[in-house]
């Protein structure tokens, strides 16, 4: 593939029972590396079961196949094209997991309505452009909130997360500070009180009185929204309205309201015991249902890009590498260092392309598959051998001993692998897999995947 750095990774999952592991050590060691023998490599599930006690506390491990296991790359490289997404590397730490702009606007307007009887009507303008209050609020929160930002004089750093401009004048810092004070300071105090009470284990409902003071009366259930009449509402009427709002989407019952969990975006409710998997208690902080989490608007920091051929993608990647590191080769540490400098905002706007979540049933798999035309360059015997290999990620979920055999539908990312084609600096967040499945990634060619060892409740496998 020349001097470029594109990488092709294929990902699948394994359905296994999972025990909770716990480790709070800050001295995180490297994940273990395993070199199974040919006999050990014959049965994937048996081998994973064997190494699980040792590997699971690390949260990740690497399994190096025997030297004679070399599946051919099944895609036709000269004709393969794929869609990409644009990933803003400088914004990877800007997007808070529990507060996107839509949710912020919803909660901010609710706060204004509850406490001041109004909603935000006009846009807030800063340096001739609309100011994103969600970004400003989360940037200030990142550095400890308004008071700490003022004390430590960090408005320049806050500004970097709001706008991509590298420099900001002292006058602009002062204006930004005043805008925050005017529009967000009261909301920050409200937000902090809310989360302080949540941390103590009580979920209270926010209800305003005639003054703009916050009267918190959270219950142990998730925040429930109430409307008050000018003259007040009777207790019986209020309870009736609450009961009507507390219908579980799963069992359609309004009983047991004290264990009803409401989505912080759509306001739909579920009993904690009706969720899959069920919860033992109401979780702290914001909670979102699966419909809202899986909405098209929640794209995990990606913006749809254009389609590329593999050769064009490689050329673009090589140009990026040359721009950042010159014509020579860059070490892993150099790349890692530069990546985090970009993430921290030291280089302004940096965007890359990423071919992620490519459905292999549509775009093709890197592994040989039955009922797929074999490229002439691949030996027929080798093709048949790896079509049936248990380590072929297309076969893995259906192996004897996997609970995923009970699933009758071809669910992408579960029964059907995803293909990932990345370039320099493209990345995907460390995360819990859906349903706490094991995640297995096979690196078809080129660059080693960089991932830290973490103690997680789910075990992620990476194969080289």
C-alpha cells in the first residue's frame, strides 16, 4: 500500500456471560498478548474462555494467530469504494457524552421558563457571530465553572473550545466573561445544585415559585415535569396528572411511579425493572432511552463525507502524513503526541476522513464468504478454508456455544461485522459495547490500533 497509513479493521461481537470486574489502580499496565498454538486456536470460544480470567481485568487483550493462519483479503482493492465521515479531531473532547446541543437547549429553556417565566428568544452574538451557549457552558464546566475560570484567568482556553480561532484579545475575553455571567451564571448554579443533590442519591423535581429561587424537591424517581396553575393545583389533581404522565412504555402500567425512569430528551418513561437489562436503582445524572441514543442526530462527532476509492483514500492519507511529519517515517510516540496536541486544541481545526461502520453485507467483508465471487488472485483452496474458519468474524457469532445463535435477524455490528477504514489521526471512542458483549476486531492490514488498557466491565479483544 505504499507509504500511506490507511488501515482496514473488521469488527464483530461474541455473546458471553460476563462477571463484574473492579480495579481502581491508576498504574494501568499494558494489556496481555497471547500466542495460541494451532491446537488452542481451533476453537475460538474455548480459547477465549480459557484466557478470560487473566485477560478480563485489563479490559483488552491482543491475540496473535499462529503464523500459518493468514486469511486472504477478500475485497477487490481496485474497484472497492466506500463512504466516509468527516471527523473533527480538535473537537473530540468538546462533545460531552450526556449533553448535546439539542438536550442543552431543552433543559436551558426549561430552566428559563421555570425560574423567569420566559424562553430564550433572541440569539446571543459574540464578535459578529452567534454564540453557542452549549459549547460555552460545557467549556467553562470543563475548567471548573465560572468562578474558577475567572480566578485562574482561563477565558482564552474556554474560547478555544467555543471557536476554532487560536488567539483572542483581552477585550474579547472580557466580553465573553460578561456574556457568560449574563446568560449562563444562574443556570450553572442551578445545574450544580441539581447534580449535587443527585450525587447524594436523591432525585428531586425542580419547581419554581413566584421568586426566581430554586426550590428543589427531587423524589427518588427521575425528574418529573409538573405544570402549576396561577392559583395552584389541588393535590388530587396533581397526582392524577402525574399518574397520567407516568405510563411505562414497556408494560403500559402507571403503577410503581417511584421506580419510573424518564428519558431526559423525549420524556417517555420506563420502570427500571422493565428495562433490558433491568436496573437496580435510578441512575444519577441524565439518562436517555435507546430511541434517543440511536437517533440520526446523535452521530458521535461524525459528519457524513464523500465516497472514496481505496487508492484515492490512500493518497489523501499520505498527503496528511507528509504535511504533519514530512517525508520520513514517524514513530508511534510522535503520532500519539501530535494526536493529543490536536485534541487539546493546539493546532486549531483539524479534520480527517474515516470509513466507519461499513455494513459488510453491503460493502463487502475483508474475510472470504460463501456465495461471494472469489477474486482470481486468491487460491480456491485457501478461499474455501477461510470461508469456514471459526475465527472468520462472519462465522463467529453463530458458533456452537454462542448465545447469538438464537438471534434470527442479521443485526449489523452483532451478527454482521462492520468494516472500518481509517487514516492518520482517525479514531473511535473507547466505549461499552451494546449489551456488554465482547468486541472482537481483526486488523486486516497495516497500522496497529492504539488503545489503552482499562479496567472495564466488558472485555474487548483486538487481533493482529
